């Protein structure tokens, strides 16, 4: 793994999924640069400059320029994929990925460890299942807010509440219940087992950024899903997470985790 | 890979992402069972029986029971992850996954082939980025439909159109533009290179199921993104896809791909 000279750059956007990649880079003990982007204050959209890095103009996106004079930068997008890529190529990644095979069961169906099966599931679940409900609750929630003219807001609020109660809340409840259950069977404080994995880092964004919204969507959630509450606290108090927050405060003056 | 006796079962739901896993199983030449589920006719939600298989009650979900008397079934959810799992364990999977390393560049940063980099990206992108916009367009689109009382529908329609024009349509355009561009540089008819990969199978659901909606959201899309139109036709005419449709017609009487 000739990673010594590869240059890593994270294109960071405020209040975005990029914070977890910053945390991951801290854990991997990789040297990296950060370029800071801010959202448009009116539309809350990412600035168009990000489209120069990746055509979708989203964050996180990272570039890695391998060592060597003729090396072209690799552009990585999709949090789950960049997590896998970074953990594969940097030695500290081994600490963040559970052991794959059970002793003597290498390369057989069902031969994977429980921790590894969970790890790979959450690598896809964080963005493939959990985040879409949270983004939708954010968009639908705006139907009740100040962007809507006050004389139609009573109607749009009824419609928003109906979508939330019929579609969003039941799904968020199911997801919180599953996570609460998984945390009770992981054998530790984290989702896969008793140690931090890169999947926990990936899961940190939806949970930390949305924790303020759960109370609104699922009243009493803290009593119903206590292990999830505990897990969120564990993530927030992790030294690597704190370092990533300090890094943003150093570069950008302030830090806000909300969705 | 002692896969000969493992029992695979797909829990299939009408008008869902499960169709692509059926296609994948056909390509893998795996023996499998299918259990058919239908959506609630009023709410269009998946039936609660699916929650007995996986706590989120979604489809696709598959169980694989390894050979051996004491074997417990493995439950796999998240399309991207089950795709990886199946392609790893079944020999035909090698045909559906691009070669990983460039000759002489094994285990180095940037040593992966372009096709492999694309493959892994799309494994996360299909659900992590593209699907959420399509699901949101479906949910927001209902604000204009018959479920909304006629006397408030003019207002909810204005709001829906605003969300679509400010948030959903620009993002869907960017995604279609990226796919159109990627298809022009893949060196073939598919996204990663000139051959079908499991990533194309994964991408088939959002594209085939949503193609009827693109015209509504992005008028003139067929002229603007001709390679995407061509790609959708290529997927639909693939023998494996056709087999998966025939399988559903055999088991369930009819097949409908819409989202």
C-alpha cells in the first residue's frame, strides 16, 4: 500500500454528510486538506462550485492524487463507497472494519462474522434507507414553516402532518426500533460489536444531525429507544468525533450538526 | 465456495426494488424460491407479514440457508449489499463484476480499473442518491392527486410544483446528465464498460420504474439525454431482465414496473 505520498482532499460543506468523512480521515490518521464550502443562505443549496469537483455538486466528495508525476486525481463520491475505499487503502482502516471470516469458514456462504455482516449492511443502510426518510421529513416539514405564505399555511400544515403521520413517522419508528434492538445484541456500545467501526462513523451523520427532529416526529422517542439515545451520546463523546468538530471550528469558526 | 446446497429465497413485492434481485438471481444461475407479497390497495404500503422476515418490512429481502443440519438462515437486506454478497459467493458473479486491479498496480491507491471504480460507485449511488429523489417525487406528486380534497388541491398543487421545480427537477436533471455523460465514456452500452454488470442490474429499477415520470418532471428529457433512453431500452431488452419479468408473470399473473 504505497499511500505515503497520495494527497487527499475533502470538499467539506456546512451542515452536510461531509462531517463524518472528516471524522473518518481523523481516525485513519491520514494527512488531508479540507476545502470549505457554504450553502446559499436563501435556498440552503450547495454552491455551484462543487459541481466542478463532481457533476452532482454534492458533499462529501474527496479527491485522492496518487504519488507520481503523471498521477491523475481520483474523485470519490457516495459516503459508503469512499468509506470502503479509504479503509481498504489506509492501514488504520483495519481497526475500523470487523474481521471478515469466522475461523475455518473462509469463503463459504454464512462464513462471515456477525460483526462483518452488520458492518456491510450499515455501509449501505445509512444512505440507502435511513437518510431518505430524514431528508423527506425536512422537505415536508417546510410545508409548515415560514417559507409558505401564512394564509395557506393551515392547509399545507394539515397535508404535511398527514404525510408525516401516514408515511414518515411509522418508518422512522421502525428504523429506531431496529437500531435499538441491534444495539442490544451487538455485545457493546456500537452497532457491529463493542468497538467503533467505520459504519458507526457513517451512521453518525443521520443520527446526530436528526436527533433534534426525532422528538417532533416520534414524541417520547427517548424513552422508547433508550439505547439509540445512549449510542448518539457515545458517538458525540468519541475523541475522533470531537477532533473533527474542533477541526471545523478551527477552519470555519463554528460548527453545527443539524440537518 | 460450497454453495451447492445453500437455499436462497427472495421475498418479492409487486412494484418494488425486488425485481432487480430476481434478475440478478437469474444471471447468477442460482436455484431460488420466491415468495410473493402484494401492497395494501388503499395505502400502497408493503404488508406487515414482511416484518417477520426483516424488521423494516421492506422488499427486497432474501434469506440464504447454508448447507448443513444446524445452519441458520442469513437474512440479507439493502440491495447494494445483497448484490455484493451474492456476486461474491456465486461463481457466475465474476462475470457481473469488473476486474478490480490494473495489471501491476494491485493494492495501490489508484490501482483499480476505471470499470471497477464505477461499479462500486453505482452500487451505492442507485439507492444512496438516485432513488431518494424518485421516491420524493412520488410522495410530493401525490399532493396534486386524487387523495387530496378537490377544494384544497389548487393550493397543494402550487406547493408541490414549487418543491418539484426548486428541488427535485434540478437534482434529477443533474443525475440524468451525469448518467448520459458516463454512458458516453463507458466504452459500451452499459455504465461501467461494454458488458452488463451487477451495477446495471441495480440501476435498472430506478430507471425502468421511473421512466414514465421523467417526462413530467423534466420535459423533453428524451432529447436531452438520449444515451439514458438508449440505456433503458438496452436494460429492458436484456434476456436476463426478460426472464425475470416472465418469472413474475408465471408466479403472479402480471408484471408492472412502475414506481
